[in-house]
C-alpha cells in the first residue's frame, strides 16, 4: 500500500459506552472544582470574606514583634479596595496609623510572580514612633525574586509624632517604582516641614543604554533623617552623575555636621561598577571604631551585579587597619559565596590601648547564609602583647559556623614564647599550645576548660578577654611537673583556679589554690633553716589589677613551719610576711621581698639560743651575686650585740657566713663560719678591749642544734 492509495477519510472507531461514562464524570468533577473555586473567590470578596481577611491579618504573629490590623475593607479586593483604620504596632506600642488607604491593584498578577499596584493613596497618616523590632533568625532575600510595579504611592499628610523628633511635624510622600525585565525605575520625593527633604531618582535599563541616578537629602539636627542615622547633627547627601549604561560617572558626597563623612567617585562600565574615595567616620564614632578609622579610610572597590549576584572586591585602609574582601554576595539567598577577608592590624593600640604588636593578620573565608555561614580563619602575629605580657610567633586557626551570640569559635593556638612574665614563668610557658572552643560576643571572648600544654606544663585553663578595653584574665588548673628554678631547686606545682567577676561585676578575679613541693633545694641557707625539703600550700587570688595574692600560705619542712600572706607583683617579684617556728631558733617572724630565688629578707628571732641568752635578734639580708649581705642586732648574756657580714652561697658547695664584725660589750670578732651537714663551725679571732695583742680567739661549733663555744687567751 502506498501513501496515495490511502483513503481520504477514515471512519473513527466507536467509543465504548463505559469509556464515555468515565469521561463525563471527570469533566463534571473539573467543572465542579472550578465552580467551587469561583464561589470561594466570590465569597472572599464579600463583607464576610473581607472580615475573614482582616481577622487573619490581625492574627499574624511575625517573629520580629510587629503586629498589623485593618478595621474593615470596603470595595473589591480584586481591583479597588478601601482599607479603613490600618495600624502597625511593635512590642512597645503604636508605630503607624492610617484612618483610610485607597488601593487600586491587580492581585491575580501575583500568579505571574509580579506585585502590581496601580496606586496606593493615603489621605492622612501618623508615624507615632520609629519601630523597635525583636531580633529574628528569619532572613529574607535582600533583593526580591519577583517583579514590582507601583504606579503611584502618595501620603498626602504625614504626621510625625513627638517620639520621633521631639516635636510634632507634618510631612508628605510621593513615590513610584517599576522593577521588571532588566529595568529599574524608582522615583521618591518626601518632606517633613521644617526638618527634612528627600528626593531619589533611578532609571537603569541596559537594553535602552539608559542609566540615570540622582539623590538628594537634607535634614536638620533634630529631624527624621538624623534620628534614623543616630546622629544629632544636620545631614546633607548628594548622589549625581552623567552618562549612559555603557559609560557612566558620578559621585556621592555626605556631610554630617561639619564632617564630610563620604566623598566617593562612582562609575559604571556596561554593568561593571567601581567605587573609590574617602570615608571619614572618626569624628562621629567613639572608642575602638574611632581609633581604627582615624583620621580617614581610603576606599577602592569594584563589582558586577548579575541575577542578584554581587561579585567583586573591596579594599578599606586607614593608618591603623587594612581590610580587603573579595567574593560573591548572593542577594537572592542572603548568602556569602566564598567570600575571603584579609585584615592587617597596622597599629595595635587602636584596637586596645594596652596592646602592642607586629605583623598581626587575620584571614577568613565565609560561605553560606549570612546568619549561619561556615567560616575558616587563620590568625598570625610575629608578636603581640597586652601591657607587659607578650606572645611571640603566634598562630591560631579554626573552623565553625556563625550563629546567634555567643558564636562558638574552635581554636588551636600556638605561641613559641611568652614574654614579660619573668624568666621562670617564661621558661615554663615556652611552646605554649591551647586547644578548645571559645564563646564570642560583641563584648567578650570566653574560654572554659581549654587544654593547655607547653614544654613544662600540662593543664586546663579558663580565659576571659574583654573586647572593650583589652583586659584579660586566665585561670589555670594543672600541674607543672618537675621544674627547676635557678638558684632555688626543683619544684613540683599543682594549681586549681577559676575566673569569677570582680567587685561590682567589673573586671575578673581568678581564685583557687596552689600546692608546691620542693624536690631538691639548692640554696644552702634556706636548706639549713628548713632542715629538709619544704612543702607550700596557699590560697590564690588574681585581682583585676593583675596582682596575684597568696592567702593563708602555709610552709612546712622538717625543722620549720611558717604561715602568712603575700602577693606576686606584675613584674614577677614577691612580697611575703609570716610567722612561724624553727626547730633550732624557736619562734620567728619573716618578711620576704623580691625575686623568689634571691629575695631581701628580714628575720626576727624571739630567743634563738638560751645558752648565750640571745633575745629579740633582728637580721636583715640583702641579695648579692655571691649570696647575701647581712646586718644583725639583739640582746645576749653579755649585753646588746650587733654584727654584719655576708652569707656566701657557692654553686654546688656549702654556704659560708663571713662575719665582718661581731660586737658585744666592747669585744669584736670576725671570721668565717662554714655550713656543714651537722650545722656550722669555724674560728673567730677576738679583739678584746683589755687585750692589745689580739691573741684571743673564739672557737664556735653548732652541732645538732647545740652550741659550743671555747675561748682561748694566749697571754697573761
């Protein structure tokens, strides 16, 4: 069979009766649904439907705290409607009220993703106050994904309440907008009598090679614009330019009072925008922001905007801070798309007045929605310090997600050296490493139970950094292990510390307890007093002034026990005052000041030797490179005595008491007394007033706590 042989008509096969029956049912169902839908649409546009719409709007509970209400709806909601008694409230009261609003629109255009309002006219309205909304995690797109046409928006009489500017004022507003199909047309004119004027014109249409931009704002120090900006100064803003979509050049200038806050050049080359110029916010801000931006900030940037994707670079630089950024802002999804930030702190005191440093840099990558974006950061510094405490060759890194405050900031930080804490603590903290999670707010950085390790230390720390003034406190729970203090010996230290608020909630106190055990004792003088290895237990408190207080300190050793109180200064030196008992010399009072391994000492012995009748013996020791110099005075059976000399403490050897002069009842003695395991021994030549031949001498021995003295005369 060929194509030409086919019959011109083909008789259709008959449709079975059952199939015709089901077709009628489906057709009837569709028609029925359409009728129900039309009836519902018709019902909505009745008095009952209008009431239902008003009640639904009044029942909305947005998370930001705003509430909307409409007294009643007149006319047709599908074309021309009159809204009676429109009100907007925030959690603290009425924000906006309009007795009547005439709306002419085409709501069914929404099915075509288009908001189409022919006109919205409000004869009279009141702005009672500026809204105060609640923070919310619900974030919409910065640029909407639908077309907008507002043919005419008019508020003929706008009453600005006293709560806005302090004086009730009258204003008006006119506007139109058409944003669709690669065109943006916006016109806005508003005024408040006696305080503010605003005009905005934008007409951008690439297909017609059109780009017109103009904006002008003027506001008094007590006007609405000043209130919105948060400055009580006159405001003047001018944005203008000339050219076409292919080539446009303009400027933006903003003055706040006598300060030129913004002076920028704007250009567009076929959709590629550039921005350059100067910002001067320092006279209008305070504290950290003022210091970081003074005297001005240089601006340089470029970007493209395609399909609501803003892609480009931005550089900001002042004498204190350099900040660069590049990447994409997704304005449809309110998200970062691989945005890289690089900040260099050029003048650390601008961030914190007590901070110094060199080569402090922060690099960060942001990706994801603005509120919950993932971040990856790297912080490095050749050196930075707060007051005298410094950190050298510092590196910190971590990854996490943005969130409501506090933001959780994982951290792995390493510092090769810690300076300004003394040679002892500096050696302990060499190659310091901290691991854990910080909690960060706009005011504080808090770290709980962070893991700390160094060449000599293992433990846990608590950290608190005040971002407003740079003050910080660190609490340590850990063990020092075997650590040698030069000139003193090997010590084992255990501490338990925690950070608590300071008086009146200001600053931070670090409180706890510490225990130290001497495993070896190299100082022969201290060893002779202690009679063995001492153990020390003390309450610890670091107050907001940086002083470490030693409260209820107890030192015990085989031959001595001392209790008292003291403190460690910020420079690492100590002061301590205590009372106690020494097995050989009895009750004593001790005052110590200076470096812990080589301090100045004041000792008072009540009755150190009954045989000689010594009483109220006062000794003062000053540290020297060889040991100590000393002076002494007191009472004895022969009368008051005084003496001076040196205590020599050679490394690896026994100590020697070199008496330069010991005077009592007209008799003078001098010579060395050597320390030995059993005590001290030596020969002291005498110079007696009745003996001019200087042939008398005293032989001294102190063995196991008992004193033996022999005196020999070699003449008649």
